[in-house]
């Protein structure tokens, strides 16, 4: 899963670079409000040991109608760890805990460039994470998102990546994610 996420993130980065750098004629224009619905995978990198470190995430991102290239995105999502087996034994023979199921909400300013048929977005901002697993703590962090969308004016396919850094009770969690979905 981690290799797939690295490869997919590199591919999204190449498309973003092409859209931002090789398309100087793409100007800011009046854009309608959009809603992205995506599904993807994540890999957990933490200073703590977990039995499960991969999972799936469902996310929705709303961007209001805008005239300029600057945007404000509101996103919410919910993650589900994959695996129920004890994959990592701690000293003493007990199992390492599973990574908690997290829900997030984020408000992030950003930038969008493109046309009605091809566009690229990047946002960065704070996010709040709520643990849905009993006994696990919630936390605050930051999110960087990059995505590209291609299609007709009001219906596009979206591919993107999200990188999260989360702080929870002495733990730092990094979660690279790759997502695919639709922009309506």
C-alpha cells in the first residue's frame, strides 16, 4: 500500500506541475461551487507502533463559487483501518493496538488554476481529527491537498493526494493519502 501511495502521489505531482507550469493560457474565470466525493487509501507513519497501519478514507470537499484563483475549501472525511489480526507483538507478548478510526474536518485556503475541462487545486490549512475508537485521543493537525480534475463543465473525475500531520497526546502521525472520485 505504501509503494502504491508513493507512486500515485508522484503521478499526481507530475500532472499538477504540467497544469501549473506548462499551461500559461489557463486564466482564472468564474467557477461554480463544487463538491468532491472521493475514496482512497492511507498509510500511517507514527512514532508509536500499531498493528494496522493502512486504511481507507471517504472524504467530501466543498468549494464555494469563486472568481479568482484563490479558494476556500471545507472538507470532511472518515477513515477505516484495514486488518484485524495481531501483526505486531509488543514485549510481554501483547498485541500492538490498531490505529484508531479517525474522522476529520478541515477549513483550508488554497489556489485553483485551469479551465472548465481541466483544473488543478492545492490547499493547506488546519484540521481537527476526532477518534471514533474508544480509548483513543483526538487531535489537531494540518492538511495539504493537491488534486487534478478533468471532464465536462459540471462533472469531472478527480485524482488527488492529501498529506496530514497530526499531533495526539505525545504522538506525531503522518498520513499520506491517495484519493479518486468525482467533482460535481
